[in-house]
């Protein structure tokens, strides 16, 4: 039977591991040795669960989208991660990691962000815990996600622009890694997705697994069965997808569907559809599927959604792709915009542009009337209003 959880070396099948410079070894090794012991400690779980309930607002609702269901002639539920404090799933992970960082004696937090949701969630957690916060963000993303930049600053975070390369998420991650190498003793790097060296992909997936944990009992309550037929989530690095898939990985009857960003089209040179365009390589500390040239140079990704504008996917998703456990669908900018309009007008819910890719994936599935489809509605669209305006859809 194929193993979908991480092994003791930090691999999912042939993907994962920890490919790190010597200067980072003590930090990563400290995390690897202690993270499971810390997060499985009853007092840790109690503190995190209390915050998720009273501060974040969990459990998030599982909503039967009746008009959307009628349109597709099936049963579509929306897992409302957009209703979390800060407007996305990212807060589940940042709270877990900041409690972990405190227990490791760290006093300074750094993070990278693309769409700004992880940056906002990190700034939120740092304000709550009274810790210094520095967020690296691509110069282009700072402009297109201005509301989130102001939120971070309002909560006391310093936002540092990444001005190299494509000036987006990949480059922000590079800068954060450099910072961590320079400040190894007092600093914890809160990685926002299931990327980076082991144990980050596994740790982030565990913190996000609360999504599918809730989904199970909510579906049982609403349908009499804890297993849906399909789970759909968008994938850039892939933390919301990892959380939505987590408790269903070993249930082959549950179809896992990952929506990637095709950008202007897979073959246009302006895309971030990693499983269609990528091959095996190493980036940001792990071996995974990456968009790269024949000589191994990283190809600049493109997506209208800043959170999916990344040239790789987390190693868990590379493994799900290689083993065909998950179906990967490439969604163009226009398809995502159209899906955002459709959900807004059918259900009164404005999704983040990242999430709209998952909604658009419905058009590619052959659904039966008896199917039960859960879309992980990973973020709300307030941050994308300017993009919606600029696109001319409103």
C-alpha cells in the first residue's frame, strides 16, 4: 500500500528531505528533533485548541451551497475557512508555529508571504504573543495586495520587500531563508505552506489537518457519512489542500482534486501549473516538482493570484501527483475570475482568487447527482477587490 504520510527521513515517496546550508542545520535539526514531542504535549494541544476556538472562531462551518449545487446538479459543500479570523486558513498554522517557537525559546519571528494572507496571519499571531515580526514580500505582491500590507503594518509587523527575480513569493522565500541563516539563534521562521526542509511540510500539514478533522464530523452530521466523494482545493505550495486532504489520504474512494494556476495558459510561458510544466529539483530546502529550464534554472511563475504564484508544489503534493492519488487541474486566470463572479452571485460569497481556482475545477469533473463534493474555501476575496476591478469583471 502506498504511504502518503512523511517517513522518518522526511520524504513523501521520492520527494521531500532537508537540503539546507550548513548554517541552517542546527535550527532545522532542533525542530526535527523536538516538533512532534512539543505538538503532541497535552498542554500544547490545549493552548492551541483554545485559541482556535476562542480567537480564530473554529470550527468553521460546512455550508451546503444550494444554488451552486443546483447549477452543477450535485451536492456541493463549502468548508468556510474564509470565516476564520484574518480571512483564510493560514492562521491555523501560524498560531501552532508561534506556540512552538515560544517553547523553543525564540523571540523573533520571520515569514514570507505572497497573497499577504500568511503575512497577516503571522503578524496577528506575533501581536497576540508580543513577539517581533518581520515579513518578506515580493515588491510586485506588495503593490497588488496593498490592503494586506497595511494590515500587517497596523499590527506592528515590518514588511520587507523582495526586489530580486520575479519579485513575488519565490523571492520573498529566498529573502526569509537568508535572514534565518543570519539570525539562527533567536529567530524562528514560520513557513506558510507545505514547502521547505523537513519537518516544515509535515508540521504545517499537521496544523492544517484541523480542516479535514472537522470536515469528517460535519459531513457525518449533515449526510450520515463522514466521507465525501470529492474534495477540491487550490494548490500553490499547498497548505490548505494538505489540510483538506489530510484525513482522507488513505481513503481511495475519496477523490482528491488539486487546482493549480495555469495563468494565461499552460503553454504561454506565463503560468504556475507545476505538475504540467515541472520536473524534479530542489528549491527552498526540499526535493519536489519545480518549473525549471533544461539546465536547472528556476522558471519565473505567473498567476493572477499572488498565493499561487510559486514555481513548485509541496513534496506531499508532488507525491500525490506521482502516485495519481490526486487529480491536478490547471485553471487559467480568466476561469478563476469567472468562478469568483459565479460564487459571488450565486451564494453571496466573494472568494479569494486562489480559492476561485478550486471553484473553477468543478467544470472539469463528471459529477453524479448523488455525489458529495467539498470545496475548501480557503480565503475571502476582500484582498483581491482591486484585481477584480482592474480585470474589468465589475
